[in-house]
């Protein structure tokens, strides 16, 4: 897989973190990048996605949480890489050349999200997004902003801002911009 740039059109709104950020007022639809971690499907707001890159080695930083795999120099910008499988409490990803990094822009920073593969770009009506049930206290649930069913598959929408805060002290886990 080669690197693919996903830059918004010049007249597009500035990027935002939640799935509601890319709502077209006329159509009421939301677009997001759909990707997989194992058999689970997730999505992030397409307006937050800057680039999708194939896995490459990263530079490990000491005393970081396990889910911060290291940093990548992306055209002169230091980008921290978050292992989503590990962040969701499922252990470290054993990276292969088929894994991908989704580079997102959130809170003025670029962050890489390590995932297994990109599946599609999905557009759904805003009303199709369901709230996340709170019956279970899963570490994964607090990072989600909603659920949507597309062609019999349940897609969990990631809240990028919540994803980037440390479990213990709620301070940002990423490098300063």
C-alpha cells in the first residue's frame, strides 16, 4: 500500500474531532474512514484524516504508555503513533508491512493511529448514529462517540479527543505541537 493524501478541499471547514463535524446541512450526512482492528470495525471523521501510510518503523520513546509505539518523522513533523489495539486493552499489535497508520489532525496536532487495514469511506445519515450503550465498563467504550450499522456491520466511531487523554491524570498523552 502506498501513502495516500486525503486533504480537504480549500473551501472545507476546519477539521474537528467528532463524527458530527462533517455534517452536510443539506443532506444531514456524515463521512468517515472505516478501518479494522482484528474483526472489529471502527471509524474516524474523514475531515480529521490527513494521510494513510503503510507501516514503517518508528522511534521508541522511553517512559511512554505501552500504546504509544513511538514517533515517526513525517516530512519534518514528529508524529506520535498510537497502537489502537493496545489502547483498547487488547495487547500490542505485532506489526507487519500490511498494517497501516492513519494520520489524523486533532487539537492542532498530527497523530498516527496504528490499525490493521482500511476498509472504506462510509457516508451515513446523522440520525443513523446511535449512542454507545453504557451497560459495560469496557476500556474501549469511553473512547467512542457512537455506533452505526452499515451493511450488517457495526462500526464504532472513535472520539479522537478522548482517545488522546491518559487514563490516570487526564493529561494529553501526545507531544506538544
